[in-house]
C-alpha cells in the first residue's frame, strides 16, 4: 500500500478524526491550516510532526493530497486564495456541494465524503463508515480510492448528484431523528424520568429498520390506526402547540406511507 503526504485546511470535528486516523494508517500529515489557530494547534498536538500555518499557500509542503475539511460557506471563498502544489490533489468533504467548485484546480481535484456525524469527544470506528469518492481524473481516483481504503472497508464511487441525495437522506436519518430524540427527552425531563430508559428502544428501532426495511419495521398507534391512543397523546401535549402540530403531522405521514 502506498502512503501519502496529506495536508488539512480545517481543524473541526471531521479534521480531528480524519487526520489522526490517516496518520494511524501510515500517512504523514505535515501541515494544518485553520482560521481557528487554537484548534489547529490542538489537533497538531495529537499528531507526530505537524506544523500549523496561517497561510493558504501549501506549495512548500510537497503534498500529495490536501483535504478541505471546512464548512460549505468557507468552501465558497477558500479556493480564490488557495495555492496548492502543481501535482497536489485538492478535495472537499461536503455532502451537498458539487465537485466542480474545485474545477479551477485543473485535473487535480475531487471529493471524499464520509457518511457519518463527527464529534471530537466521541471515538468513531472509521472502518465501518462508508466513504464516497468522486474524482476529476483516473489518477485522482486511484489516490482517493487508496486513501479511502486505508481508513474504511467501504469506499463508494458516487457523482455529485448522487452525493447530494445521500446528504439529504442523511439529514432525515441523522438530524431529524436526533430532533425527535430531543422531544422525547423533553417529555421525560418534564416528569424527572431518565432519558436512558429509551436507549435500548432507540437502538433496536434503528437496527430493525435496516434489517427489515423501515416500511416493514414501522409500528405504533398511527400505523395501527389506533385513534383512541393518538387522541390521548395529543391531550397530553396540547399545552405545547409546536409539539402537538409535529405529532399530528408525523402521524399523518405514517398513516399515508404505511
């Protein structure tokens, strides 16, 4: 397996995990750039021999790959000032942005997008995380595939349109499902009940959805047409119009799609 010199622009949650796991896989991380230099120095302190730069000129570092692990807003502006080496491949990590935002870098650009949510404080086994890659050339594809396989057991070639669909689906699977857990916790907190009581149920719900498919795994009063129970539930939360509206809309969606 070939090992690469990989630089980072960005020092947030994604960079925190990727940089350390790439180094553990045998790659070398010579440089990190970040608008937040404190975060950059903190990440560099976790690595073997990594410099922090406040400049967007990466040409002195002889990089094989530069990973832009930054927000979509930053991505709109960084390429105007970015200087990469002549042969350096530059990739972004966004699920919702086209690869072509980097097209001014001639043939040396692409995307590497892990389908996962990242938090610095929580360890993640990247071998189980799918990595979606898109490349501007055969050479770029070979490098990104090799880097992806050094981290994960599942590397998927996916174009920008497909990746945008994955990103949208991930909002439903991750962000919205987490928001449902927020409301579940709010209800339990109001009675002094432990949120962890729902943990086995939540885990089984996810596992069963992927085992059976969500359509077959769906249960509950809306699925059964148990309007008496639904009416009781609404009475319990009627003092909260936002939650009542959410309950009614979700119940109608379950009924319509079951």
